[in-house]
């Protein structure tokens, strides 16, 4: 049932979306991977802005694969969490009709992460300390791009480790517990993420480049979205976060119990930035 419920919701919302999609429609559906801090934050900010502009933004929570497939079927309008050129390249390749609208953030990074007190600096060193790490890499959800990249890293570096997968929240909880007890732990991590502001962490060097170099986070849309909503296509092509913007937003969202309201407050406190995205300057 855990996996069937999102499927049913996507079918229902897709049906609603297909009935309301037109050039004159004010209903906009945005896919979002719940638990991805940057995707949740950017999606809620976009909703706060567009709601003020008279649109009705519906957030559809699902996995990356489901969102991309729904956009390919013209049911979901947008997804703001596509990491390229590495993490989601194979997923996007399956849907060549989808359109990229813009780059939200261009200093993304994925890889293996340890607390700064752990005297290990490279993935290539992990086998030397496998017993200290209990031969485990704590990962997130199966199906995530960083999960498959970690599986490949285990092969590329011939690591005597297994990846333990559950959820992003579970991974962060285990990381926090290990840090409190000064234990050794290695997890899958990515930037931007609030955990780098809250905890002292470091990426392990990746000499084989299994996790790639810097990545960009992009907004993708269904094939005909720009034709139906050229004004919104321009808005999403203008939307871009600096490191300072992203760090500020993620920190505020992490400590918020009402992310929708926090996003509205963040938008109000950045009028010039929002105006530039809306091309109102």
C-alpha cells in the first residue's frame, strides 16, 4: 500500500489535470519528491509566487520516475528537481519529448559524505577502514539517482560494503545519532542541503569520478507546456538561486513546521529577486 497510494494519487491528479489543461487554464501541476530538501523548498517558493499571480498550483508528491512519466503523458506540468548531467541523465533519456525550461541552481554535487572528525578523505580509502564503518554505506530511497551511483561506486572501487537504503529522513537521523556519539559513518549526500549548514561534514574525494563533477538542478516540463503557458515558461527560465539564496531558503525551511507559510514569508523578504524572475524589474 505504501507504493500503491502515490500511484493512485498520480492517476487521480492526472485525470484532474487532463481535464483542466488548456492555454487558458490557471491550474498548474508541479511534481515534487517529498524528502528532497531543495526540491521541496523550490517547489513551495514557486507555488507561493504563482498563487499570488492568480494561478492555482497543485503539488503532486511522487518519485522521480513517476513524475517524469506523468509529464511525458502530459498529466503533470513541471518538475523542478532534475539533476544533470549525471544523477538523472538515464531517467531523462527515457523521455526525449520533455522540455528543459531553465537552471535553478548550478553548484550541485552528490557523493559519499562523512563527519569531519573521521580521518578519511577519499572513497579509495574506505576498504582500509571497513570495520570502523561496519561495512555499511547509509543511503536513501531505492530508485534515486544517487542510490544507483553509489551502487556503481561500490563496484568501481571494489568496496567491501553494502548500501543500506530506506529514506532520506532515516539516513539523516542515523547520521545525527552517529555524530552525537562520535561514531564513524558514511552516507550518501548532496548539496544543496541544509545538513551541511547544521552539521560539520565533508565529501569524500572521488578520483574515479563515479559521482561526476558539479551538477545543475533544472526545471523540466511536459512537451506542450511552453506553448500553453509562454509567460510561465519565461518565469521558470528566469528562476535561479545563488549559493546564498539557497542556503538561506533551505535553513529556514528545515526549521519550519509550515513550509507553505515559510515559503510565502521568504518570497516577501526577497522582492527584487522575485521581480527579476517575473521580469517585472
